[in-house]
């Protein structure tokens, strides 16, 4: 009778291990499928980002918004301090043009 009890206990442990293994294998298959789907989404997003990074597209978009290329010899640096801004030192300029933006009349 004792041997029957031992065999039943061993059979229960064996079957429990098989059930656990089957459960883990199904979870692994599901996660593998989700991983595959996420990798496809990441690749699609990378393609979109690469398209949006193209220089030609950025230039066309900037020009459509009224931005223009400024030649390097037309770029100037204005050092600004808080005190000078408060005293309106920069009001002496008739026109101010920031890089790529239309000319702004300051007066």
C-alpha cells in the first residue's frame, strides 16, 4: 500500500511539472509574438523618423513657413545683457533679422 502512495505522489509531481512546463511554454510563445509585433512597430517608427530627418524635407518645410537661408557672411552676433535690454540699447537698430526669420522692424 505504501508503494502505491509513493507512486501516486510521484505521478502528481510529474504531472504538476508537465502542466507548469506547458504553461510556461505557452507564455513564452505569447511573449515571443508580442516581441515580434513590437519590433515591427519600432522598425516602422524608425523609418518614419529617418524620413522626417531628411535634410531636403526639413528645408522644404522651413521654406513653406517663410524661413530662408542666411549666408554666413550676413550672420552677426549681438551680445545682450539684461541691463542693456532694460535700457533699450537695441532700439537704435532699424531692422533686425534673426537667422532664417523675416526682417523685423524694431521701431
